[in-house]
């Protein structure tokens, strides 16, 4: 975010709390053009937003106030200057439902635990409130770019899938036959009531977890629509990869919470909404991945294809959609698309160096990474018996073992800092991170620390670790 925008957000922060921020941190961009910055001082924290789309900003702020009034956990708006495209909202932290899901599964051998099921039930209970009380509170005149998920909106999504996924993945199709099937699918979906508030992007990355409770963000695309769509968005969120048996259990839970009278009719149309949601998401993966060359979006494709295959095989729609089904079936059996999951792992280059000869250059095009100065650590090089050894030799390792507390005080915070980047890089599909350790001669302290960090990375993460010692 440029300095002028950050300065205006800092002034908005001052107007809100009476103090300027002492720290500003740009947050990683997501799939939108909005930019976020965390503004903090010792007492207060808030998220500043910059977005040039004024109508989208107006929708978000209007919906935020309406949902707050309906008792829904959404961020408070602390201040705004919409003529400059900026506003200030409540800081809900960094834990999303997706990160909670990923970390919990990692700690439990991939299991979807009862605790995860409980938090998903909380989310679905909140969704029922959004769709009832929220519907009554929302000012639908603020909806943008369209007031309803109607025939036009659905056709936009299906064309998005056609042009940004099918064409960019070089998948053949009969355009007129596909268009005919599109129209038939839309008519079927619109048989269901479609006048509730539809959140639009109700997925795990747009749900924050604060003290065990779900909070909701990124609903500025909301509009009128059917109840089924948001449930489909949540339960068939591609990389969340919820087990099918859990999906069915959570769907039944939602139906009970929402007092759905005709469960059979609801479910028949529900799986149609699952299908159109998957196609919309695949359009986004194609646009961001194939067109914008953002590789991490492509990693969701195999999950989406697995979900699509499950719907085709287990929940066929009561419609004759020959061209659409032919195209979708071909996608789910495409070896090329399914192999996208096997993209290159994150590569972390760990290097030791001598400050006498300068910090190693980065040849990956990523602009470098971490540089840690080891010169404050005890130096074995001062002693004759270690002078011709390196930080890889047993005698030097033993030397550092005798000053373990000093070494731990240096290494442990570094591990915490690195882990944040490694985990975020893996999540976002980045390909390279550089970590450099320097000391006076590049022989003892830097070598030892580089060895320790490389060993820890290999044991902790499923990544490629490259270790180099520039001086030895």
C-alpha cells in the first residue's frame, strides 16, 4: 500500500482512538483488489482497508451495520472516508476457519475432529441467523453488482467458468449445447425460493475465529438468493476438503437449525447449487491461476474436481444436461488437471555467510528473505583449537552445547519468525524463501545456526530445504 494511503488510514486511526499508530503492517493480498493494513499502538489495533470500488465499499459498510444490528458477529466499522476509498474496521486477528482446520488436522493426523465439527455447527447456526434476521435487516438497494442471485447472476458465473476455466484449460465443448444446458440448470435452481440474504462467498477463509467464536468478513457481494447456495459454499469449499460423511451430517444439522419443512426438495436443489458454486469457484481458479499466473490458486483445482466427481456420481440432478455432464465428466478424469496438485514444493534456501564478503544475492527473482546476524553469539573462532574447524564439527557443536541458553535465546525466536512465513508461503503456493545467517568469518556461528535451522525445517515441514555454506 502506498505511503499516502497508509498516512490517510493512520489519520483515520487517530480520529477513532485519539492516538496515531506506532506500527503499520501490510497484510497479504487475497483474491480481490482490496488492500489491507494492520495499524497498531500499545492500546489499539484496527484494520485499514483501501478499495477503489466505491459501490463495493458502500455495500460492505451498509451490510456490516445491518448484520451487527441483527446480532451477527461481523467487524465494527470505526471510521471511513469513502471519497478516498478507505475505511477502518475492527481487527479480528489472524486465525481463520481455514487455518484452524489446517492446523487441527495437522496435529491430529488429518482427522476432522469433534472440535472442528462443533465450530462448523456454530458457523451454520450463525448462517441461519444471517439468512433470517439478516434478511430482514439488510438494505438490498446497496447490493452490488446485482440485487439478486437471479438468472443473470447465474449466467455470469457459468460464463466465467466457460471462458476462464474451460477455454484456458483447453477443454473442448459445444458452445450452443452447453448454453442450452446452462439455461435448463438455471431454471431448475430458480424453482426454489430465492429471496433470503445470500452471503455469496461463505467459505472458510472468510470466517475468522475469535476466542472460539466465528466472525464473518467479505460479504460485500451479498444479494437476495436461495438458502442452499451459502451452505454449498461452506461445505464444498475446495481446499477445506471436508469428509463426505461429515458434509452430510453438517447439512442435516443446518436443515434442522433452519426449520426446513420439505427436506427432500431442499436437498435436490441443494446439490444443483453445489454444482454451480463449484463451477464459479473453478472460474476463479482459472482466472487467478491460468490467466494471472498465481500458482497457488491452481492447487485448489484437484479438490474441486473431486467434489464435482462426487456430485456427478452420488447426487445426479433430475435433469437432462448432456453437454454439461460430458464436459464435467471429462474434467474429473483429466490427468493433466488432476496432476496440478503435484506442483513444486516450497523451496527454502538456508545459507551461512561472512559479513566480510557480503550478504548472499538472491537469484530467484523474489528479492531475498531473512538475514540473521550471529555475531552476538559466543565465538569459537577466538580459540586456537577451534580455528580450523567449522560449525559442523563435533568439537564446535559441543562448544555451543556449553552455552545452550544463549543459543536457545537466539534460535527459538528465529524459529517462531520463520514459521509464520513458511506456513503462509505454503498456504499461498509461493515457491521460494531465503534464510541467511552471517558472522564475521562465516565459519563457526553462522554455519552452526544454518545447520540447526535446516535440520528443524526438514523435520517440521513438507518442503524442500537447500543448505549452503558460502565460505566452507
